[in-house]
């Protein structure tokens, strides 16, 4: 476990808050924020260290040894920031998405656009394989964003377990939103209903799937970073590039759904030109907010560099 000052942990919590805010927005991944803020690999390493060896260490040397082994201070500060953000900002972001969707998407579009440059900059060696992997990643993510969401009432334990596992994997994968994966699988409504109705049976299976998925997938990603870092970065850069289609500010609604509050909201959308947008495109304001989102990434990069030096 790294030796850090209290200020360092405050910075980590702020990064966690940024991740939590991103996860509230469908189509934006907290994993993207983790990557551009310089904590992605440490997060993967910390999560993957929660294993059978940690249980053995708990038995042999106690809780303090396990806490150090899993980088507990880092995880606690990060999770604290994530939950603080979700609890404090979720309603605000949801309100803005309902009332100022174009401007919110513009801000996140600029943010994610800048993150492509940031992640791509980490690739130290370019060759034909790297380029092909980037293109494949971009096409895969773009295709996922164009899939028509399923509508399902399926809340069987196995289905919810698998949905939780897949959604959490997407959540830590830069460029793909966990909430969007739930929508694609048709699990979004059953999960929302379970939260609203306090159906703990469904929520327990969802949480179990998320834990298993997180622990398993983090090990795979860590192995890929250790052995094929440039290739992995190329795929992740492609994922983020392809995901821009999902957060393009100007959309045409193809189908609608009724949310948990009984309100009709867009369900399946496609990207269109701002000049073909039905309504006020708010083009000037959208461009300004996209530039602001771009600038936020530059700021996060500088903060990440400052904290890594301390």
C-alpha cells in the first residue's frame, strides 16, 4: 500500500466523486474517469488483490494486514467519493438530463473526446496491430450503442445475476456504460422496480453478480495491462471513440418507454445533425460546454500528475 498524505486521499475521493457523477449518466463510464485521472491501473490491482490469499492473510495475520494488502485506504477513499457523488449529484444530473439534455450531453461529449487523446497518448508503440485493435474497439463500441434495447420483465435470479456481472464489467471498462448494458439486456426495468419496491432478493442476486464480475474481470484486465499494455490501451481508446455515438448531443427518438415514475422518456435514439434537430439545437451553448468538458480533462490530467509526484 502506497504511503500517502491526507491531501492525497482527498484528491482520490474527488476522483471518486467524478466517477460517481459519470456513472449516473447513461453512456458515460466511470472507468473512463478512472483512467484519465490516473488511478485506473491501481484500481484494477487493488480490486484483483481481493482474493483467497486475502482470506488466508486475514486468518494468519489479521485485518490490518489484509487492509494493507488490498490497498484499503485507497479503495475506501475512492468508494467514499463515488457514493457521496451518487447520493448528492444523482438527482441534479437526472434533472438536468430531463430538462437540459443537449447541454449536458455536450459537456460530456467534450469530456470524452479529450479522454480519447489522453488515453491514446499512453500508447508508446504504434504498429499495424495496434491500429487494427483501435479500429476494432471503436467499431465494437459503436455497434453496441446502435443496438435496440430489449424490454424484459425477466427477474429470475440467474438473469439478474448475469446482468449484474456484465454491467459491472462495463462500468470499469472505459467507454461503455454499465447502466446502458442493463438497458440493452432488458434488465433496466426489473432492477429499477427492485430498487423502488425494495425487492432484496433481486438486489442480492444483482449485487452478487456485480461482485463476482468485478473480481473476475479486474484480474483479466490487470493481466492484459501487465502483458499487452499497448494493445490493451489501443482497444480501450477504440472503445471510448466508438462510445461517442451514444453521447452525441443531438438525438432523434425512435421509441419511448415509461420510467419508474410513470413518465414517458426516450428509449431508443439515433444521432442526427444539429441542423436537423427538431427544436432548439442550442448550438453555441453546446459548443461552449463541450470546450468546457474538454478543459476539465486537461485539469484532471494536471491534478493526476501533481498527485503522482507527491
